[in-house]
C-alpha cells in the first residue's frame, strides 16, 4: 500500500529542534545524531514503537543470569516463586535494509552539510530506531557498485557497525543507482523494507527497473531522494562554469537564463520517479537537506505499520 | 544617407556603441566556477534554452548599441540632401549666402535711407527668417574692391556682423572677386554642390559692374556711328549690351566674355549648380542723377614756384539734365572763393581757379561740391608737386666772354637763364639756377656737386681723373649729366677717362671720330628720326614744332658706338644713321650724350632760338628730373612717406580723424628717411603722417570717379546676362520662380526620437527578461 508521507509532523520551529539539520550538524558523533533524532521523535506525538508497536508475547522461559529483569513475569513469580522471563515474538524476519548512495554527487552542499551527511543522518537514525526495536538492520553504501556492506543483524554490535561504516564513508565515484539496485535485489536474503537514500541522478527508467526488481524480490523499497536546496531552486546568479562532481563534464551558463528550464527538468525527473514508484505501490519521498529529519522517520513508521497490519513478512 | 554633419567630430561618438559589446564580451569571459552534482538537469535545460537565450541576449545588446549610436548621431546633428533617402524625415534647413554690395555707389541716398542701408536692412530681414535650431546657416560676403566673409556661422553672428556695418566703402564692386569667393565657399564648404545654397546678391545693379567701361565705350562707339543722335546712340548701346549676354549677335568688336572677368566665374558657378538671385535695391531711376568731381589739378604742367597758373576742378554730370552747382577749391587748407558751374547733362564742366604756389614741394588741393545724393564723389583731393628750380652746373670747356656764339655754352645759358625783371612772361620765376665753371674748377674740392641736380659739360678737351670720379659719384647718386663735344675735345681722351666697354664709365657710347660735311655750303646733316615720346623731345612731336628740330643743319658730329643698353633718342640722316642723342642710366642718375656741339661751331641748333629754348629747357629738366614721391594714391594703395629727419613716433591720421601709430622701422636713404609701406588707406580723402619732429607727409587717396556713374541695369537685361543670374522682383510676394531649393534638412530630432525608443525598448525587454527569469 502506497502512502504519501508529508514531513514536518514532529518538527519544531527554530533551530533547537532535534530534527533540525543545523542542530544535528553540531553533533560530533553519528551515534549522538541517531539517538537525538530517535529520542526526539519518540518524545513527540509519535507513537512509541514499543508501546504502540505490534509486539506480541510468544512464550516463557527460565531466567538465566544476564536476562533483563524488566522482562521477568511478575505474576508467575508471585504465584509460583519461579523466575521466568517473557519472550516476545521476535521480528527476526523483519529487516530494514539501508542503501545509502555514496557517489560523488552526494557530496554537493550549499549548506554546511552535504547531501551525504544528511543521508547518513537519516540512515543512522533509522538504524538506531530499528535496532532499538530489536529488528534487524543492514547497510549498503554504494556508488557505481556496492562499496561497503554491513549484513543485516541486530543488537548493539550491529548498530555500532552500521554507524561506524556510515561515519567512515565519504562520497566519491559515479552514480549508477539503477544497476546497483538491480544487483542488490538478488543479494538481500531477508525480505524487509529497503530504504534507499540517494539523489537519484540517473535515468528514471533504470532506477525504477531496479526498484521493481527489489519489489519483485519481496522487499518494500522506499525511495528517499536527497537534494540540496540549490539543486532544487537553482537560485544562482550570473555566469557560472559548472563542473560535474562525478565526471569531466563542464558547461558555462547564464544561471538566470536556464533556471526555469532547469526546474522543469528536475520536476520532470522527480515526477517520473514518483509515478513509477506509485505505479508499483511504493513511496517516493523528496528530502531537502534544509528540511527536518522527522519526515524520514514518519515515512518509515507508516510503512512499518502498514506492513504489520497486512501481516506481510 | 547623410549629406553631412553639423558637428562632425561628435559623429565619432558612435564608436561608443562598441562599449556595450566590449562589456558583453568581457562579461562572457567571467564565469564563476562551481562544482555541481545535478549537471544532467543543467545540460538538459541548456540544450532547450540555448538558442532562445542567445537571441534574447543579442537582441538586448543590439538595442543598447543602437541607442548609443543613435545618441551620438543625434548630437552630431546630421542633415540629409534634399533628394536623399532620408529627406522625408529631415527638417527643412536653409543654407544661405548673402552677397552685400558695399561699393561707393550704394551710398546714394534718395530718401532717408541710403541704398547701402537698405541693403543691410534687407540682409537683416533674410537673417531674421532663419532658425538656428533647425540648422539654418548663413554666410555674409561684403563685396567692394575685395570680397570679405564677415559672418559664416550662426544667424546670431550674422546679425552682429550686420549691426557693425554703417557705411559703404569708397571702392567699386569687383563682381569677379565676389563670385570667386563664392565659388571657394561652395567648393570648400558645400562639397562642391551649389544647388543646395540659397545665394542672394543685394545690390543697386550698377551697370558698370556688369558691363565694364571699356566694353561699354567700345560698344557705344560701334553703335554711335549708326545712331542719328547721341541719345539714340546711348539707347542703342544699352540695347546692344542687353542682347550681348543672351548670345544674340552683337555688333561689338569687344566680346563680353573677354572684357568681363565675372562671366568666367559665373560659368564655373553655373557648373556647380549655383543660382544667384539678384535683388535690385537701387533707386527706381535707371539713370539716377549725380554730380561728381572727376579731377582736381593744374591746367598746365607745373614748372615751379612763383608762376601764376590755373587750377581746375572738373565736374561730371551723370544725370539726364543739366545742373548748376557750386564748386570750391582749397589749396593747402586755404579755401578759395566758390564758383558757380553749370554742368551739361552727361557732360563735364571745369571750374578754374587762378593760383600761384609760393614754394616748391607738395601742395594739397581739395575740391568739393555742395552735397548731392551721392556724397563720396563730392570731394576729391590731390597732392601736386611744384618742382623747385633745377640746380644746374654748367662746365664750360671753351668759355668766351667776348663772343657768346663762340662760347661753348653761351647761347645755352642764355636760353636757360634769361634775364627777367618780373614783368615778363615768367613773372620772376626762375626755372633754372645755373652755376658756371670751367673744366679745372670741376675737380676743385670746394665745389660741392651734391648741390646740383644736373650737370652740363660742353666742349671740354678732357677731364681729370678726379673730376671724372666726382662726376661718376654724383651721377650715380641721382644727378643728370648732359655732355657734348666741341672743337677742343680730344675724343681719345674722352674714351680714356669717360668710357668703359663694360658700362662702368659715364659715356653711353664710345667716341669714334669726327665726321664733317665736305662743304657747309653744299651740304649738311639733319635729324632723320627721334623718339617723339621722350620727355626731352616730346615738344617737337607736335607737327607744327617738328621742323624746328628736324630742319636744323648739322655740319659736324662725332661718330659713336653706343653700348648695348644705351638708348638712341635721335639719329642723323647720314649713311649710317649716326646717333645724335644717346641716353643711358648710370646708377640713380642718367647720362645724355649729344654727339654734336652745343655751340654753333658744328651746327645751327643754338642759333635757332625757337629750337634752342625748348630743347635746352626740356633736356636739362629731363636730365634733372626725379619722380617726386607719389602723394596721390588710389583706394587701397600703400603709403610710402619720406622725411628729411628721422621720423620719431609717426602717427597716421585717416580722413575721418582716426589716428593710429605707425609701427614700421624707417629706412635711411640719401637725403632723408623713408617710412613704409603703410597699409590701410581704404577711404578716399586726405591721409597724414605726422612725426614728433614736426614733419608731416600728406597723401590724397582718390576713389575711382567712374563709380559715380549710377546708371543701372534693367532687370530684363540682368536676367539675360547669364543663366546663373535671376532677378528678384521684390514687389511680388514670391521670387520669380528662381528660388533656390531648400537644402537638405536636419535629422537630429527623428534620430533622437529613435534613440529614445531604443532605450525604452531595451529597458522594457530587460525588465521582461528579468521578471521572467526571476519567476522561474
């Protein structure tokens, strides 16, 4: 079921919001970023993934040292003076696959942070959220091909691995989103939500083909297009000599003269992606690096809840 | 496209139109580098919009360049030809040349205003019709003896120049000079196209301007032979003149083109497309009446002071009726009683004034009439020179106090210095102051030869070297020498002392030998021919006096071989036509060699009183003659003043009384100083040069009396003179269909409007592009 997510549900006015990229930019470590976003999200009006999530009781088992005392079934202890812990239905079959575009074009920035910074904040926040929920998360950093892989897993160690990979990465190389998605679709074993963070500066048909392959493989891709405000507005003035971040392309232009046409080209590209995603029942979310990050989380949770209701695995 | 520019230099400002292009090209080179990720969209947008964006930018640039160029052209004020491609856009512009007749005849005053004042007023009216803001131009030529451009820029400048004109000149109109200046203007300033100029000649249409006096006289002579009366002759002459300009058969032996230099100028102007509208602003009469003084001077040549004489003032009546006029004469400022004079129509009458000059030298004569309508010829001055007695040194080679006929110079001196107690014809006048010496005294140091104007040497056997040297010095300095041999003369000695083949000796010819008739009873020589125009012999040119010279017997003479540059004035009738009288210049003086004796020894000339007296007087006067300094000049002539002492702080005074210092260094000459040439004698009347030493030099500047002939040319005759001329009938509202076409007009207004439109278009288009690109 496709759903359109609009951002800003948890955003607050001013620069003090937990979702404000300007605030997050000042955080040194990605782990802090992830925690800040998630806790901020949870502190708001968002439904707690724990309280409101569809986590089901599975069985009891004998307490062993090291178990979390919060899960000791108190009624049974009171009745039988036995220490047993509750085991819930572990979503061990639900995985979040984070695909983050680390090509050179993701390094563009008109603010203090680049598109890649914004994308990894989003990815880190989602990973943190998922892993806190004891779901499985994995990471693939790619450019023209998969560059770094963190296989799906859960637990604290998994979070650390994902965050470390995200922190260590730097945007470089060319973009081939479509071919990467097609290739990854055959490599992901556990079905789940595939959150793709990219600027999608590639042919829409190729991208959509890759996305469809993912969907055919049983996954639920969410397309998060990350763009810089200047890439959206093209609010430049004067004569520019634009040089391609990913190649040797170069062109001299009068910025004002082509602004209108540029925006039309951008919208046409985005509309084609959006149509293609909608046709497959998938979500396409445009993220501008000046926007709050709660949009990301809201979109993910909406898709997560829809999946849980439908009982899809 | 443009015929020219009012401000040609500003047209170069159109190059400023390149500035926007340069700025555009410079800006194209300045591109800010920027690494960009979404280049695919930029490339796609660029491909879509490249052509349109280029066209928009180029159109904007073109509008800016066009606006700058149009502004520069508008400031340069271009104008187009009347038939040019932009003539429809041009404002009408007039290019006018006014030629003002400023000759003396325009001083004629019939009513309150003179003809010249009418001419100036008419010129003001023409200038007032012009509009400087639309580019009208006017040039004013002031024409009299010369042509001067007194205004050549704006109508305002022309009005100022006209305001400074108050009276005409004293000269005649030189039409050829005025037309020549007009041709120069057309060639230099109108690109050789006279068709675009509106040329007007404002004149009194004086006939002699168009028909010179020589031509008129010749034509009049031709027709007068067949005319029944003088009046009919005049009419016939006028008719013939009128027909001469229309290429009709004229009976004149003088072709108009040959005697009328203005015709060649008109031909050239006609080739340039120029047409001249002649405005007749003269009096209504064809022959306005005018009395004028034609001449002032002695009736007979002046011989010297102390002689009673008559001075005459000749008055010309140019009118058609006889006139009675009072004539007065002043001598050296002293006015004599006026005389009433009746002058016949078209004729000349002379008022005579008895006078006597008490001293030699220059004397000022001023004749005047009671005023008539033309004033310039009612006064006339002249400076006459009364010669002083000739100071003659007579060197007698064979004095004989007992027999005058045997004395070498006895009869001659008697002729030159007759005894006169004052009751005779000369009345005490002594034309010659004679001092007689012998040959030995000639070399004496106490004999100052500088005090003699002429020296006569007769019958000397020879002369000493010292005497010859003194003679050479004196003759070279300007004295005259008359030398004749005699019975005692040694011709070889003469040659040795007085002749040199290279001409450095005194004698004009080499003495050869004595030639005598075989018998005086049977034969003699006579004068075969002589120079009748020579001042010394012109007396005998008159037929009644001729035999006095040609019939005188000559029995003996000395044959001579004249130098190449010597002039033989008289020849005998011998086989060789031997010279009798030979003249040659020697320095500033002259030497006359009489090859026979001055006494009766060799001829009978001295015994013929009626021959001797005029011959001796004239030849001695001629030998001593020095042209006195010219004191009577024409308009525009240079003044050369001579002073005995150094002329300190000389001041020139004009007839009007205006004074100005003469800043010329004087030149020292023998006997004095010369100051000049002094320019500026442009008015008729008495001019004076005074110095601090008290010396004064007086000059009389005379206008051409023929300028007083006010006979006018009819408009029909004027129109027939030349196709370049057209008469303007001022009584009609429009010209007689001969108005010059208006010159091409100014284009600055439409160009300025186009510039404004270009600027507005550029602004609107730039704003439109800016808003459209901002909306994107």
